[in-house]
C-alpha cells in the first residue's frame, strides 16, 4: 500500500512506540468529567468514562455526528487487561489539552475489542496493511467521517499523539478529496484481505499432505525450551491439540518431543503462576521466564483441556497438578456467582506491571523462615532479583534434573519434599493475598466461556472428578438461560452492580451485543464435547440447532465459508471472515470441524459436504503454514483417517464410558446412553438387559462387545 497520501501521512507521523512503564490513573470519587461511556457495561469502557475526552461508544449517534459535522473519527480500541492501553490513557486521554484537541477536531469512539471483535478485526486489518503487520493494542485508527480508515497505529507517547492529530487534521483541511480517495482504496484492500474464493478442483487428502505440513512445522519449533522459535512465546493450545492428535495416529517421536518439551517448560516457567495456578497470556522471552502478567480466561480454559488430554495420552502427575491448580484459579478468580466466567485479570496492580506476582528475596525469607533456602534454590530466587527492580519471578530449572534428583541432593525423601513444597507455596499464596490485587474484567463473553466449558469437560473425562462436571453444567445452564434467546446468542453479559456477589436473581444482568460466529462455533464445539462426556442427547440436539442458525445467518454460499458477523447486524465498512487459527482457533475452522462431527452423528451429508468444501478452500495454506491453521489441520486428520463411531448402549453406559475415557482416543466420536436415543447409528442397538459397545466406521459396525478392552482391540 504505497499511495500518495500514505507517503504523506507516514512521513509526518512515524514515531517510536517505546516508553517506560507508567502508573495507571488513580481513581477518585469526585470527577470533573463524565462522558457517554458511563452508560456502558464493559469495564474497559467504564475506565474511560471520566476522561475529559468526549468519548462515544460505537453507535449510530457517533457516526451520524461525524458525517453531519464533517469531522474525522478517532477509533481507539483496547481491553481492560492491556498495560499500554492504561499508559496511553494516563498520558493522553486524561490530559486536558489533548482532550481539547480531540474534542475540537474529531469525533472520538472508544471500543472494547473483546466485546466488539468485529470492529477490531476490520480496523486491525487496516493497521496491518499500513504497517506491514506490526500492530497490537491499543489500536488507534483515524478515519474519514464515513468510517473509512486513513491511518492506524498502536501506542503513541503524548507528544507524538498530539503531533499526529494536528498534522492529519491539517492535511484533511487542505486536501479532503485526496484523503477520501485514499481511504476508499484502503477500505477496498481491507475487504479483500483474507477473502476466500470457493475452490472447485478435485482434491484427495492423504498422509503425505500431513507429513509435509508437520515436517515444515517442526522447523519452527524450539526443541530446547518448547514453543515456536522467537523472542516471545505464546501457549497456542490449538497447535498442541493438533500435534497430540497427530502423534497419537503416527507415533512420530519428533512431534512427541515438541509437545512434551513445550508443556513441561510452560509448567516450569514464570508464565505459570506457581502459587495461585493458571497461566499468563504470553512470555516476553524465549525461556517462558518473564510473563506479560495478564491472565486470560481463553488461555486457561484451553490449557485446562490440553494438559488433561496430555495426561490421558501418558499419565504424568505434573500435568494432573497443573489441571487441578488451573481449575482452582478459574473457580477462585474468574467464576461469577451466576455460573458465568469473567474475562481476565489485569497485568498491573498499583500501577505496576506484575507487582502482585513478584517477590523480593527478603519477603520470601520472612514468610518461610528456615525453609526459605530450599525454596529459593528450587525457584531460582536471587538476592538481587532474577528480574527487574531486584524482584524475583517464580520459575524453576529443576525440570532439567527432575524434582526427585533435587530432593535427593538435599537429602529429603521425594514425597516429603513434594509435601514441603506444597506447604511453602500455600504460605506464600496466603501472604500474597494480602497485597492489592490486579483489576478484574468482570464481563462475561460467550466464546471465552465456551472455551472454558470445553476445557472443564475434557478435564472431567480425563480424571472422572465430578467437580469439573458440576462447574461445567452450571456454566452451560447460565449460557443457555442468560446469554441466549431461543437459538440466538449474545456476545456479552455483565452483572448489575447490585447483584455482584449475591445469589442469582431474575434479570440481574445485562446482555446487549448480538453474538458473532466464534460465539456460536465454540459453544457448539463445547456442547458436542459435553454430549460425549454425559451421553445426554439434549446437548447434541442443541448443538445442531445452533449450527442450523449459523447456516441461516452467517453462511456465504458463494465461498462456502462463514462471515464473522450475522446478517442481522448493522454493516461495517467491510464484512470479514475469520479464517486462520491463533491463540483462539478461528471460527471458520471450528465450524468446519463442527459440521464434520455433527454430519457423522446425524448422517447429514449437507454438513459433511460443507465441511469438506471449507477445508478445500484453505488446504494449500494449511499445508504450507500449518502452525497458523492448526485446527484446520485437525480436520485434515479426520479426512485422511476417518474417525471411529463408538456407541455404548445400555444401563451401564456411563460406567463403560468412564473406562473408555481413561485413554486418549481423539479419533473416535462417542455416542449412546442408557437408552437407544434418536441418532441413526443407535437404531436397534439396545439389547435388553445388556450394555454393549459397538465400534463402527462409515456406518458399518463390528460385532458388539461387552468390555472396553475388547472394543479397544477393534480400533487397532
């Protein structure tokens, strides 16, 4: 994108985006300013409700004002746990002179990217086109009065932000027509980005496609510390979910090493909270040592399921501990009284990133006394700190020699050491709980709740512990009762102030945004998992109903893919499709997998054909860039090695299902129950007085057996 105005604008406004960590604004009960964000439910928007900037939420009122007054629009997008969003607010949006400039010449709109990912996707595409993909949050976009973007960037120090606004306004006053022409071209490029064309050429998938994909992928893996090579590392659960599946089917030792090295190092690193459980969003270094301290529901929900499945594949006490501690984190920190899960914990407390989580050595010595020396050695605690400002992040290198060797080196029996370590961690957790806590983003999002729901169900299947299932059932009841209306879902939910911390009452919360494709796709996926864990057909029927709704409101027959927004939503400047997989699997890949599974359950050829077409549309990218299309790669696995359909029917169905789930069996679709049910494959499968297991493929079943061990032999 090298148009006339692009050159002009970028010559004026290319700035460095580095700054020292800055305190967040302090709150006060008396406010000199209150803007329109005061009526919003998003904690992020409410953080800006008393800025002197005359912020609007995304609304027809704001868009019409810009057109009527012929003012350019500032669209500023962030989220509650975003450190640099807070920095920019303090430096610029709380400043009277900056606000005066913004209010005089622009219409300013503030957006929570987690509530409105549709808007974020559109303007993030513009930023990536303008900046060669170097974008993040806060995302600050300047548009023409019609919303078409002219400039996009991320964090700006106050001086640079003012300079940018003044010069763009000057260009707009002088050459508005040229700016409009450029904005139109940029908008067209945004529309075309990730546009998918339906493919019609014949293609048969085979094992070689998968091998090519994985061999290329393995070149990006850091086999010393796990994760992808690079200076920062993200957990990326969907990637390792696929690699687990691939290893199960191929027994590729290199893939197994990529998985275990990553899971082991994440669990040992500073990205994991060794006191309170749960994972931070990413590591800022290649060793998983220094986290970006915000803790997100979507990461922890997925990692709960990933470590549970890794345990099913090869039982490992460490993985089980990670699952249970992450569960404790979710229940204690992110679970609302109504059964929904909150979105995130802030990276900052008291205006300082990570302050809640890090320790001076003297603090640990004071809490643990004579036991501190062993603890400090185990967790790499240094007198002058192992991080900045003489502070210590808890992480361990003991992984390299194993805890058993560490215990023997200190002449402690291994099981005694483990109990001692557990007690020390608990003491420090109690001490930490006295600190000022990070901020909580207490809105609830459908898609993220669905990821946590699935993770809970996967944990239940792996460990047969009903506390996972109880929380999952409470959550799904909330999602279906409070965040849906028939088969229409809502994106968000927020408890009213009066209902916080109280028992559930009618109409105590607010859901206001129509759901997007990921909300439907991820809930459908979780409901399919819940059906397999309970063998209660109502969950599968609900998944099918939501699937039919998405086909009616999101499906694009021309491309064979799904739009991210419903046809019921007011149009934006572009209607995007969510294709690739990232820290959360892309909504189209999830829908393609859903259609495949439901197509098998209901013998629905329309579903199966649509799923196959969707994969066909992206297959070249899947093979070439596997780590960006991991969930698509899982669907390709199904195409190359079709799943077994396993039916367990009879009074002991749940007992046999529990035995079945002790194994990692990703290439099976489980069904059945105490009764026959309505699924086509289950017809005439109930035998009076018996519980039988049927192992089937492509609707053809082998002779039924009574024992799980016999059925497992039939899989081979």
